[in-house]
C-alpha cells in the first residue's frame, strides 16, 4: 500500500533517535546512566532499556571503548530482569587488550555473543576512538556492520541447539536457549560499565523496516 503523502512515507522510513535527550523514554537507573552533550554513559554494570519493543529495524550507533571495555548492544529482549539467556547480544569489547585477544572469536567485538564471531578481527578501533556500528534485524536475520565493514550475517533459524553452534563450537552454558526459539521482537538495551572500564554511546538512531 502506498503512503497517502510524501511526508508520511518520509516519517516512516527515516531514522529517529532511540532515546530522548532527557531519557524520558528509557527504562534505567538514574544513579547509573546519564546523557550529557549527546553522549550516553554509565558508572556501573547495569543496562539501560527502551520502554518500547522493536522488530524489523536498523539500529545505528557510535560507541567509544576504554581500556579493557566489556559492553554490548542487546536486541530481541522479552524480559529485562532476566535478559541474558533470552536475548541477542552484539558484543562490544576492547579487542586490542591482551585479555580479549586470547578469547574465542565469538566473544570478541562485533560478534553475536557466544554464537557467531566476526569474519574479521580488530575492526574495532583502539580505546578512546569512536566506532560506528549498524545492526540490521529483520525477523531471524541479523547483520552487523562495524566501521563500514559487514562483519556478521546470521540466520537465527540455524541455531537449533542450545549447546553447540552450527560451526561446532560450544555455546556458553548460561545461554542454553536455542536461538531458533528466540522471538524476533523485544526491547533494545545497552550494557553499562564493567569494573574500571568505561563505555560511551552517541548518535543512537533507529529506523523500522
């Protein structure tokens, strides 16, 4: 069906900020998360969530890591209180740190955490630099771009096991739900600060498909 007006078409197809400048449309701990000069950051290991659920979308954002950062973008979350085993996490990490270089590729930056690693490593910039990430989620198809490179393409229907990935690698024990059973709709969240390593986000925008 065609839009009745060009304005209506433009509104539907344009990107819009995921969070308001005052975070009034976010679900978060005000003692942990803050937005200043368009930069979103946290001082503890708690997530910030959308109040609305999303399906079939393109999510664009920029992030900046600290030394040894461990964070992530969470999509398709049905339960904010118990999100780890029921959602999809796109990992954000300081892969330049020795700790991350020793880990499996599906635990490093840009990976679908514990399930599919990026097809190229060290695409993330060194700490202190801004990175651009695009996550396209259309049903069970998830694609991730990092700094202009398409690094992950995954169809969740391929994950019929909760213990083994399609490539034969082990899935972390705390992620036992087969991804083929994950509902392709949910809240969007961002992980906060782990330990002493910070994380910063800006220009977070979404377009629904």
